[in-house]
């Protein structure tokens, strides 16, 4: 299952988002959350807009909703650090339910 969503970046936190992404990619991405062990692919994009910067996340997992629930419940030190970074950069508390994943309304591939 493919999933994509965006996260607003708080004003002045774009460089922190870049540093967070770089830290996550150390050792070939081995720092990624223990809660998302079913994720087979994930890409992050920084989108600059007149309304502010956004982090766009694309991932593939059999159950992206379960990945989010696992992360919310996890107390693994890496996951706790990950959630702290997301809160600092976006103001989003990953310990709280987000209201669901986006609805895919179109897909195309060759």
C-alpha cells in the first residue's frame, strides 16, 4: 500500500528538518523507527511554498495506519527521539491520533 502525506514545518525550522532527515539517513537509513518495520520504502521531500515549507512523506507498507499506531504507542528510545524531532519541527504530536491517512484519489504508472 502506498501512502503520502504532508507535514507543515514551523517557521524557522526548515534547516532543522534537513538536519533531521540527514540524521535519519545515517548508515543507509538504519536510524528509521522501530515502529515502522513493515515499511519497505520511504522518501521525504521538502516543499517550499508561499504559505511556508512542508515536509512531504511518501511510503510503502502493507498497513500504513498500523505503522502510525505503532509509532504512537512506542517507547523505544529511537522512536521517542523521532517523535520529539517531529514535534519540534512541525508541532505535531505523534503520540496523538492524527485522524486518519489521506485518501488516494488517483494513481498512474507506466
